[in-house]
C-alpha cells in the first residue's frame, strides 16, 4: 500500500515551510520516511538530500547521526512523546550528552538554560519532575528544548499545537518564531489548520492523498490559490471577521490509500474535472516562479 | 505511606484468615480423618477413641474456635499421623521445595523474558513465530505430561538423569526443567505483548527522532516501561514458589511441600493441611504487597499525583 | 415569551483533596459558578472557552446528567426534574446531546440503523415497522443513503458517523440539541459539511442548539449569540460578529487574537503569560486577573459581575470601558 506518491520538496536554509493537508494525506509520513522512523516494514524510495548527502537508504548509523543533530522533530501530543518513567532532566540531559558531548555539571547548567529559554518558570525544579506532572503546554516546551539541544538546522514540527488550548497554542507558536529568529533554524510546520500555517510560514505545500498538489508562497495560496483542492479548503473555512458567508464544503470523502482513483486523486470531488483528469495523475507544473501546481486545469 | 502499609497488612491478614476458615470447614465437612488414618475396617471403639483424642467429636464451631485460639498462641496443631507439631513438619519440607522452585523461577526469568523481548523486537519474523508457537506448546502441555515425556527421554532412553527421588543433585534437574518450561512460556508471551505495546507508543518514536541508537531506545526507554506490566506476572510466580510444585513433586517423588499436601489431604491430616494453606496464603499475599510497592517504584505516575503547580 | 431553555445561576462544585497524603487538605473545585443564559427556540448559543472553563460541565448540568450544586434549569418554563425520574425522562426527549467522538458514541456491534432506532425503543414509541420507517427518514434527513442502515460504525467515515449520531439525536424530534465539540474530530472539509447540515436542520426543524466548541471560527459561523467562559464563569456574552470583531473582555481579546489567521496583521497578537490555572486554585476576585495585562488592585479583591456596557456588549470586567 503506497502512502506517498512522489513527493518533491525543498527546504532552504532558514526557511519556514508549511505542510497542510487533512488526515491521511501523508504529511507526517513524508518526514518520518525521510528520517527513517517508519519501522522495518516501510520501504522508502526516492532521494532525501541533506546538503547533498542522500539519507534515503543510508545506513542506520548515518540516520541516527542526522536525527536530533541536523534535523529535529517535535510531535503532536507532547505528553505522550515523553517517556513517562524518566524525569525531564534525564530526558533533556540525554539529548545534551548525545549531541553536545556535555557531561556532569555542564549538563545541568545547559538543561536549565534551555528550559529557561523555552519559557518554563522554575527550571531547576522542573528538571526533577516527571512528564505527567507538567501540563501539555509545558511538555511541548520541554520537547522544543530537547529539539534545540542538538542545535539542529531544521525543525520538523508535526502538528505541535493541535492538542493544546488556543492561548497556549499562541504561546508555543510565538516561542518557535522567536527561536527561529535567533538561530535562523529552518522549520517545517505540519498542520491541518491553514490559519496556523498562514501566520508562521513563508511558503506552503498542500498535500492530498499522498501527493503535493500545490506549492506556493503564503500570500499566493490565500489570495490566488490555483488547485481546486486548495480553493476548496479555503472555501470550507469560516472567517472570524468580515461578513458571514455560507461554507462551501468539498463534496465526497478522502479516498482510502489502497483505493486511489486512477488519474488525479482529487478528481472525484473536483468541480472542475474533465475527462482527461482521470487518465493519469497530473504532473507538477510551474505556474509562476515559486508556484507549482499539480492540476491540468489550473 | 504508613497508613497505606497498615491498610494493606490488615487486608492481608484478613485474606489469610478467610483462607484458613474456608479450608477448615471444607476439610472437616468432607471426610473423616479417623476413617482415613485408622483404615475403614478398624473397630468402632478405636475410631471413637481416635476422634475423642483429637477433639473431632465436638461441635464444628467449637473445634473452629479452639483452632483459632490455639493458632493465635502459635500452636497450629499436630499431625494426626505421627503426632508431631504440624508447623515443624511443614517447615522441614520447605527447603526441598525451594530447592526446585527457586531455580525453576530463575529459569523462567532467564529464558522467558529475553525470548519475549526478542520476539517483540523482531515481530512477525520467523524467530517470533517460532518462539510463540513453542511458548503456546509450553503452557498448554500439562506439567505431568511434560514430566513423563522428559523422564521417558532422559531417564529411560538415554539414562542420563534419575527419574525420581532426591538423593543425588542430578535428580533435581528434571523437576526444575518441568517447572520452568510452562512458566517461561507464559512469561515469554507476556513480555512480548508488554514490549509490543510499549514499542508502539509515541515516546519511542520521539526517542528515535532524538537521534538515539535503537539499542539505547530499547534498553533505556522501552524496557523500563515494559517492566511494569511484566511485574504482575513475575509477582504471581513468586507467590507460587511454595505451593506451585504439587504435580511435579508427585511425579518425581520429590519430598517437598507439594507431596506433603497431597498426602495430608487424602489422609485428612487436618492440621498439616491447614498449615500448608496458611503458608501458601501468606506467601501470595506478601508477594502481592511487594509487587504493589515495586509498581510504585517503577511507575512514577502511581507515586505522585497529577500535574501540580503550573 | 419564555425562552426554550433558561438557566439561572448554575453552579457545580466538587470537593477534592489537594496535595499528597498525609498532607492532603480538602478544597473546593468550582467547575461552574453562577452561569445564567437564555436560549430561545430555533436559535444557537455558542459556548466557548479553553479546557477547564466548565463548558462541558455546563452542558451536563443543562441536561441533568450531573446534579446541580445550585441554580436552576428551566425547559419551556418547567424546572428540570431530578435525574432519572419519569418527569426528567419525558423532558429529556426534548433535549438531546451530540458528542465529540462519533466512534466512541456509537456501539461497535450494532448496525447504525438499529442505533438510530434505539431512542424510540427506549421511550416505547411506535411499532417496530414505524420505528424502522422513521429511522430511514432520519438517515435521509442527514444526507445518508438507505443502504447505510445496515452498516456498522467502523465501516463509515468520520463525517458519516457524526451524521448517524445526529440522526439518532433527532429521531425523538427534540427541540434542543446540546452539541459538545461536534466537529473537532473531523477533517476540515468534512467539518463544513456537518456544520451546513446543522444549519439546514435548524432552519427546517426549528431546533435550538447549545453549541460548545473551542473553535471560535465555527462558533461564529453557527451562533446567534456567544458566551465566553473562563474558570466556571461567563466573562463575556453577546452577538458573535461584534464579540469577535471587538471583544470587550481582556480574556476574549486574547482568545480572539490567539486564533491564527492570514488576514489579520500580526501586530495585534496578544500572548497571555502563564497557563490557565487549575480550577481548584481559582484566584480570588476576578479569576483572570493573574494573567490579565490590565489588572488593577480592585481586580484582585472584587469579582466582577457580568454587566451590560454602554454600547450594549456584556462583559464581566471592572475596566471594560477603559479597554478599547
């Protein structure tokens, strides 16, 4: 069963890329595959070039070297992403020892500094706490601190705020923006929420059923979306300000990965489909520099 | 903490008390010791004398109270067969039982846990499937069948090991192996499912994403979490150290508590049976309490409350 | 005209123990503390707030699923009787609830058609044939086909399941539907489908909704009135368009500014410090004062009441007039 059908992505140094799509579109799988985190039964094809070095099919030792140190990842449910039987200090220290070769008192000092940096009050005490003693927002900050421990060039944030309250979400996203400004770290922000991606990234890739259907700068996506799916997503979102309008849902449901239609995966739900759409999956065409769309009717 | 411990002890004592009471009434109501020990065709006067001597002609509840009163003073009665104090009789046999159950327990741990972990790490591989098949066989085959098969092979055919008795050190081998196999099989299955559950958790993937070597993730992140449910089963096995070898001891004529229990029950040697049951209940209850504390040590979520202070 | 649903001074407290044994001290958790609102027939009241604000508890109090510690619930003018009494059961036919997780709300082993019929069976209405008919009609009303009757929940998509839950809730012809995060578990494109369905059903059947959600945008889309809750109290209430465009209460301001969107400029982002406090540790005076950028001495001492401001908005804040 294929989850991804040829993803071509580029992340430039210091860039913030948004990856948007609904459940099952493959937005998380893309990065888990790139980092070799999918487990033994997954077969990963294609290339994953990190500064020219191909990670796909690379030996495990090389992947382990990249993870955390060059590319770090934070996940959706922070409280479940921390080991429940280890203290925070131990888990943070583990990352520091591994990536920065620190030891002893230096680990404690740096751990505290990192926790302070991510806005956790009373850092020294927190180091001795267990994850279940911290709230979801604080656990996410701990995860960010652990990600920063390796001083990575790229942070993959997989739905980092979906499980958190709105005001905490704002805090976390603000924290990420601050850190990025300081360290010039690149970021891939994965979300199903276009709004989250809109405010925090420069460029967006929209995914559907294992393919990228549109890749454009943020403003373009919101003001002049080219792909019918992107348009559909925007039309289905209610606004907070301005006149209330009727929501235009996208008819139908997301196809099962095992049952993809021949041709364009979105065709059955698309109001602009023609016969040609059902022959083959549309290739990505460049509508404008920086703006690629996989649609023959764009 | 102290109050918790006191509560557990109180409940433990209550459990033991209930076990003794239940055993007492079942034993007394299910057969006549006099007939058993003196044989059915003994003259009625001897039977009557026997019963009077042992207080069996009193009303049941009087016997019960008398037993409890004496027990609280440390007197757990005497064996009806040879007149010696029941407690002493039983305690004499404990070392023999432990001589096979403790090594068997260690065998279970040493084989079962690694097998389960290996199977979980190589899920659906040939090794995994084989291990699981063997383990199912291990705990479905009744222990006496296994014992007899082992005797057949190793004592009769190959003549390597003695088939019964306890005179030579080598005679302990077959009983230990028989006892160990079923336990190892169960432990392997349990450990495998505990590990699989843990390996599927988000924090394992997050640990890998940190850049840790897989070996480190398994040993430092997965195992400590998988140990928690595994402790339940191991605790249970500890609880059966005293009385878990009844069948095996009988098949191998091993002079331990199990054989004593069988013979005492068929003879209705009441005091001895009661002491053995008391011992078994005490062991189980103690191991339960220990397991509870081990849980608390292994799983910090059980120790403290939820999120405190923000 | 009496509103369909009127709640006055609803309160629900729990007695808890704080701290670790043996130092545990008894304390009181005010899950809901003095909530009042009126919901006319055929209208929607949106209830928003973050976790711990008491919106779900309020919903349960309205339906009588949780006993009141204080206050009153009146449905169509009648006080809600005690739970599980015949009077309560009869009244419950007029009020149904829809939950967040459609898979969890449905029994895995029964066909969805049977589950839609079940409320009729429970209340002993109609013959078997009539119930079947009505269930099919309900399936149609929520936009599902007849052949879905015999399907099982796991064979349906998330959106379809939520429609089944709606059908089941509507089969008794209720007047009020309490929806607790009814669309949060669904994909974005499906959310719009279900919301449109809710609006269409409201038009057709004259249903009133108590719509609870953390998704402010959706709440604005469906509500005629919105109430914002914080730590058990309503801190602001009013017309959705006005409330979201120009919130009066500092918490609402922060909540609205926390919603990421493309259109609004970034400079107006208000980031609240700290975490929402534990409901057991509710601060004295205004519960929001520790995190409020405008707090003054009075806010620490005196709990503000929900009052109507000069321009018609209602907010529970001493300084509402000064805060633009």
